[in-house]
């Protein structure tokens, strides 16, 4: 565990204190995935959340498995196309069939939502 400290005893129980660092948005893009895997290999990151709707999610899973990086689920309601059909989640979508914040999240120009209006 990152930042692990020696075991100590308190109230009859022995435990080890430490810091768990979970990287966010693995699977969003190749650049982010490489950074997360590098941080894990250097002991900076303990685990990562997988953005299953991300453009590189399948490659991210393969990379995490190869490196032994534990993945959790990143619940995503605001970026990219839905996993379910549009008819099942239509209230979350714009007319273009994507959530209100499209883009790949890695340097792409994004729209911002301010005061009920989208701005490019």
C-alpha cells in the first residue's frame, strides 16, 4: 500500500495505516492510461477507476491486467455516448445522442454548461 506505516495496536486490534491513491478516468484516452500505468509502476497509484465508456477502455483493461493494477468502476453519466440504447436513457441525452459533455477528455475542445446555455 502506498504510504504504508508500521503496524500499531489500539484497543486490542492491530492495524496498518496507509494511503490509498486511486487514479481516475482510466480508459478515457491513451495518454491518461499510460500515465496511470506509469504512476502505478512507480508506486504512486494503488488502483484506478475505469471509465467504461471511454475510447480506450478495452486497452486500459488489458494494460491493467498485465501490470496487476486493480480497477474499480467509474460511474459516468455526463461524458460521451451511452452504453445503453438511446431510448433507454433519453432523458440524459442531447439531440445528438451524446451526454451533455461530449469529447475525449484529453485535449479535445469541450463545450461548457453555464447558466443553462452550452458554449463552445
